[in-house]
C-alpha cells in the first residue's frame, strides 16, 4: 500500500502525568506523518467521544474539556477508529505504556505501533522489568520494592542496612520521564523521596544509586542503534534535562571503548527480547566508573520530541526523523 492509502490514528495526550510529553511527541509525529503522505486522524482518549473540533486544540496547554482515564473505553468504543488502518500510539505513562490501551485496541481488533500487552505491562512495572531482565542475564542495580499499604519507615531502614547503602534512588514503580524520582544521600532525603514517590504510585522502588555515565541504546525493528551518552546539566537526567532544550548534551556514537559499546548493545537486545518488545524501543543504562553497565529501564514507547534520544541515535545511522516514523509504521504493519 502507498502511504496516501493508509490512515493513521494518532493517539496522544491521555490522562497520565506525562500528558504534556505525549502532546509534544505527537506534534513531531504528526508533522512527519503529513510529510510522508499518510492520512491522519487525531484522537485524545482522555476526552472520550468529546474530541476537539479544531486540530490546534489537541496541543493547547489548557485542556478543552475534563480529562478522565474513564473516557478511554468510550473513545475506543466510538466510531473514531472506523477508517483507521493503524494507530500510532504516542501516549506516555499509565494507560499508554502499561498495556491497558494495547488491550483495548486488541479487543477491538485495531492494529497499533509499538509493543504488545505483555511487553508494555512488564516494561511499565519497574520491579517486574528488573526481575525479568536480571533472570535473563542483564545486569541491573540492586533494589527493593515498597508497598504503600504496608509501609513502615523503621522497617525500611533495617532492610536498607542489610541490602543497600546510601546514596539511593527512590522512584515510583510505574511512572516514566523521571517523574517522582529522587536521589537520596541521607535518611532525611530518603524519607522525603519516599513521600514524593508515593504521590505517583502505590508501589515504589528503592534502588542502589550508581554514579557514572548515563547512556541509552535504541532498537528499531531488528536494528540495534549506536550507544548514545547523555550529559545532563543537572545532577542526573531529570524531567527538566529530558525536555528542556540546552539542559543536556548528547554524544552519539558514544566515545567509550568498542568492547563496552558492543556489550551495551548486546545487553540492550537481551533486555528488549526478554520482555517481548516489538517494533521499536529504547533501553537505558548507567555505567559506573569502571564502565560496568547496569540497566535502568526499558522504554516500549520512547519519546519522539525534538530533544528525544531515539531520533538522535537513529540520525547517527542516517535515519531521518521522517524515515524513523515511516519505519515504525511499516515494521508494525508487517507484524500484523
């Protein structure tokens, strides 16, 4: 099929804390889809059947009507997808990346880009991801899972004394974009970090902090992209550094020894395959001072903004942003 014979439903926005990031990604994707000649239908599942009538309203900072996760089911059950050949999932965070939207789309037999239900659900649950990849031979920092329902700070301190050591990373178990994440250098910071993380998730991770180099490896189809090093202006690659132009520098291909880069790419593919990812994704690592790698997380729907990492890595191999979007769609269609 020619591109102008394909209608893409661009799923954007959503009701998660990453709504703004999703809109930002979708703007770039929309521009690329139009350049590539695809027909595009914009759909924000958080609006339900009450979709904006003007295209620009999908991207405004202020929402046009109430944003509710309960609207997703009404959206999928509506006639908005009648002429859609494939959905480009540009949602981020809960619902978009955790398998919920994927399960709704599959129930309605609507094709979509990205990984399936199980891979999406696993990758959005950091505890499950780390458990699976560790079992598969991928190195990851030591961690413990804390449930809000049984939280006792004194008990947590005792567990940490036995299994971990300060400094520590505290983060929600099911959020992305460094939302709710803290690096804690003492007990007081740890207590505040736990309190913050619980604002975004009922379960949180306390993970051994590894000081070193932040790197990522993208995968598109069967192609493992070059290692990309992230050099944030802040202490770590936080929300500001991720989405503010000039707050991070990037080096791709990264200038680590060849054997280190090959090992990272091998670990990335192993992690990607271990949770059943498909079509495209990005695996984040940190290297310690001795260049030992530790996998941080798997992104089944990596960002596609002007500062995003997957497009930068793709470009280093000669794949333009438009070609990347086209490849994601064609790869996803071939999986059907």
